[in-house]
C-alpha cells in the first residue's frame, strides 16, 4: 500500500486481479458491459412480440389494441436507437448471432405468461439456435485467429469508431 501525494485522500492498494494488468482487466469489464447491454436490448426487442400477442387477443382498433401497438412501436423506436449503440461497440456478426436469442425469449414468454407448452420440435429448434449462437461467438475469426469472446476481439470495434 502506498500514499499518493497528489491525491491525499486516495491510497493505492494492490489488488489481486488474477494476474491481469489493470488495462486488460478494464478491457475485459468493458466487453462484459457491452455483452450485457446487447442482451438487455435483445430482451427489450423481444417485448414487442409480447405486446403483439396481447394485442392479438383484443378487438381490432379498440383503445387497448391501439395502446398495445403504440407501445410496440415505441419499444421498437428505443430499440433502434440502442441497437446503433451496440453496433458501435461490437462486431456485426456477433451482435446478429445473439439477436436470434429472441426465439428463446419468445418460448419462455409463451411458457410463463401464456401457459403454452412447447413441442419437442420447438425445444430442439431452440437448442439448435443456442448451439449456433455459441458456435458463432466462439469460432476463430479470419483476421484474429481467436474466438469473438476472447480478449482480442470484443470491444475493439468501438475503439475503431472513437
């Protein structure tokens, strides 16, 4: 532990960070934040399907139908703005591969909210989508030679645009 004279109220304490340099550790945290942000807006996007499902049970052009479709359009507008922010920070193929997880959100909403029972084909299809996403995001890239989830990849897209 040492004292920083320029900042008298700050003491530098060595932290055991598993051998990662502070810059590399920050880069790893930035990657995790970007991935969390991506999945948060994918969840937001999947809520539009939920609005549409609820609206489909209502009378056409009734007040509640209009409100639900208005909410759906509002969510899509917010999503479009946030999606642009994701594309600044993550490679396009990584972002689009993860976007297919909305299928799994739809299945989960169907089970939990609408009490729908997925068929074996639905479950197999969901597993195939999940496996496809894992393969896409961990496969070696042509220029880097390592998977997208390694230290050398995610987060660099954003650095190119800054």
